[in-house]
C-alpha cells in the first residue's frame, strides 16, 4: 500500500475542532510538516494554548481518523505545538518574588482578610513592592476592601504568553477570583476547579518583581491550602485569631497545619485581632469583649512571636466597606497598629531568611 499526502489530509478533514466547529485542516491546525515513510506518518497539530481543553481528545481523533479512512496498520506520530509559551513549571512560577507570606486563620470571622489587606497596604506605604492574592476562592472580599469591584483585569502578551495584569491600588498589585465571577452568586466549584483557578491567578499573571507577595487564604484547612503549598514555596505564615477560646482552638490547628513535617512552613507569628474595643469618644479606654490577651498567651505557649494586637474601632469596619483600608491613615489607632504589624512582619521575615533554609514546595505523590 502506498500512502500520499492527500489521503492523510482528506482523513484529517473529517476531524472537527469543537472550539470553532471547523475541521482541523480548514482551521489551519495541521502544520506544513507532513512526513510519510512507508506506513509511518508524522505531522504536527498547532494549538493556541498548551492548556487547550480539547488538545488530547483532538490528537486521538486525528489518529483514529487516519486509521478509519486510510488504513489501520498506519503508524501515526502526532507532535503538538502551541503558539503560546507554556506556563513555567512549579518552582519557577514567580521568579521575581522575594517573599511569599500566607495570612491564615483557623476559623472564619476573625478578620483575616482585613489583616491581609491592611498588611499589604502598610508594606507598600513602607516602600516595598507588594502583591496581594485573594486566595479565598469561595468567599473573595478583596475587590470590595479596595473598592475595585467594577474592575476587570485584562491580559497582555509577555514573552509569548497571555498574562493577566493585576489591578493596582494603594501601591498594591492585586488579583481575586471576585473579578471574574458574579458577586451576587455563590461560587459553586468542586475542589479541582477551584485549585485550577487559583493556579491561573498565580502562574498566568504578570506579577513582576515583588518584595512581598501576600496570600489571603481561606479560613480553616482545605484543598486550597494544599494547592498553595504544592504550588509555591511559602516563606512564612501569619496566623490571625481573636482572643476567645473557640478561635484559639482553631488557630492551633492552623499552626499545626503549617508546622506539619510534610508542609514545614515557618510561622512568622500570630496577630490578635479584635484585641479590645476602643470607642471613638474615649480613645484611652479598652473594653475586652472577647477575652484578654488570649492570642498573646497562645504565642508564648507555641513559642512563636506575637506580631501585633489590633483593636476594634468603628472606623475599621466603615473603611473596610468603603474600600479605604485603615493602614492608609497612620495617625489612627488601628492605622498605627497595622504599620507596627508590617514592621514586625518585615523583621521576622528577614530573621527567618537568615536563620532557615528556603521553604520547599510540597511534592505531589501520585498513587500506584
């Protein structure tokens, strides 16, 4: 049996690309490198992106078409080429980022996102280059906290790749899944979908050079946390809790998650949020609504630094809703507290980098 190019191309013309409905020949997806040697056929298929969802199925469909319309005994070799450069492998995703800080809490409702947002703003006010990733896929809040809910990030070509450009405000580069979903609807995703979305926000974005990359993680422990430690070498974690006992019990779990032998992310320290209430008209008064210095005692028990105690004042909630983080006003009580927190995070990060080896990414071990 003699093979010739038209036989092969006619067979390939029966295969349609689901993305456009055109056949692969008509769509220009078959590169002009068809080679025939006896019963061996080789050629290349061109895709726009290495993440094309139809890539594998289309390769199999082309091979099946040649076997069906030409001959079963034909050996088919299909090379895949992409117009866009592939995402760098894990471990090389953020080459321009010096420090990756995870802000975590054992439970929801303790003000973790407020702390993360103000920490990022305070670091930027200190002159650092800062990025902020809203990794709380199911409850994104950063777009509202920065008053950028209407923003829609765009993509630009960087070294052959289409990269999402973070939204920048108050000197902080930021991305959140909240920019890409309807804010009035619940995000109903399975774990794998959420993890893939998070990887895109990390690896397919133009973060550039950063001194600090702040991760606002979901409360508790979840697949998202596992994805983060499997994707990024986290420099250290900052644990946020309120002083009451139920929150402290969950904070212990968060600390233990990062200190697990397989994860081994250093704890930079603890933040006591809602440490006391101070009314605006009585700025010297402190009312301990949720207990007194519970996080301070936990820090001593776990032998980790207490990075800061953030009081409750009415303005912290109002400014959070208005999209003007308290750290923008260093003259306010909470603004000063957040600036002090940022300074201590810088100190502890420098100490960690001097005394400990870089964090290793948690390896994914495939089952047998």
